[in-house]
C-alpha cells in the first residue's frame, strides 16, 4: 500500500518549497496547499498533488488534510502577498489548521516557529508564534515544533548582499511587498559593490545563523519520523557568530575588505512605531530587526542534528557555495 502524503502548508514559500523538494525526492507523496491566486507552477511534478485552499477557509483545510499522514506548516505573513494580515493568516488561520488536523485525524503536525527571546511580546511575529505553539500543545495533536535561529538566506541578504539569493527557489525577499522591494533596491548590492555591510545594533549580538536548506532538512525528517511527537527543538547552524563575525566572513569569501555600517537598535524600534499605523507588516520587520540587534540566539543544535540526521552548513560554507553560483549563473 502506498504511503499517505505529507501536506505542506506554505508550499509556495521558500521554506515550504524546499521541504516539498526533499520529501518528493525521497519518494514520499506530497500534497501542497496552494491559494488559487498564488503562482505555483514551480511545484508541479511527479508525486506532487496540488490542493487548492487557504488558511482563512476552514472547509478547504479540512479537504486538504483528509487522508494525509502528517502536516508541515511553514506559512507566515512576515512578507505578505497581497492583503494578507497577521490576524487572518497566523492567528485565525492556524486555529483553522489545528482544528482541521484534529477533525481529520492527522498523525503529526510539524510547525516552524521563531526563537523565544526577551522582548518578544513587542514583535507581532514572535508573539503570534508563541500563541500558535500553545494552541498546538493544547490540541493534543502529536507534534514537533522547531524554533529556528536567524536564516542566513534572509538576514545575510538584508545586510546588503545578493549572494544569499543565488539559486534560491521562491525566495522570501522576492515577494512583491513594497517595503522589502524598496529596501532591496536601495541596499541589495552594497557589500559586493561598496564593501559596506548593514549591521543591526552594535554588531556584537550573537546568533547560531542557519541555512534555510538545513531547516528544510530538519522539517522533512520530522514529518516522516515515527517518534518525533510532542517535542520542541531550538535549531541553528554549527557555530555562533556575531554580526561583526559575519562581516569578516563576507570579507574572506569576497577576498576584499568589508566594513560594517551599524544601525542602533533604537532606530529600528522607532521605525517600527512610525510604520505601525500605515503598514503592520513593515512595522513588524523593523521590530524583528530590533530583536536581532538586541537579543542573542546562541543555540546548540548538536543533539537535534544527531536526532534528525542533519549536518548544518557553516556561514562560510553557505556563502562560498552561494558565491560560486553567482559567478556561474
């Protein structure tokens, strides 16, 4: 009897797509939840079923969950498409998803979350992720929750580099959101062209930066695990680096000096407040930058890596691999 499919919620996003690719490559049937208005041609292929649906539509979620072995949920509204909001996608949407999983007897829900840090209640993404985690635990569903440190693909690009975007499929920063588009247009090549890296805060805050591909490996492994139920894992890369350390890594990879342009954490906090009435999503991005400038995420992921068979790449390995792609593609 063929194995039941794994449902990917957030399949058209960069992380969801990466998880889907890993499961499909392993021979696991995959079902991708896709909003009708969202381009999804890149997902189509052998062993991949497209399930039209939306986190805001409980009936479509129940239909998508019916008959699956497990669900991997990576959907978020950090960089939104269209008029998506945190309340609709993450608060109401995940309540709908948890309910659909319970009603259809889903065997496991694997959820991608964010670190637990001081001050998180001031940042919508962090606050809402905690609420979703609580809802999953209270539901009684078998589950695995992953709290990831900062993704190299996104945060290294936001330092002013196009290198982390090379070879990426459905990259988060490529979404048509006015704020991220304007920021990338103004700063997206500052490291390569001007040797200038944009650094949050003093640059001394330390993080276990992790490549998105490695996060996808963790999620894909948990989705098909027989015993990863009721666990919460902090995951990061194999080293803990400060922002200043990352600037030095860029310099080694490029073979030329790179200077840090540091933005005080208070500036991000002020921008978050100013943008709040006009764009909650842009305000949230600035609040996330405020957190990354202030709070460490120095995860030791060795036990998680052993448990799920993942070998996370170092920052230098990641950037050298991406730089090679940029030179040839």
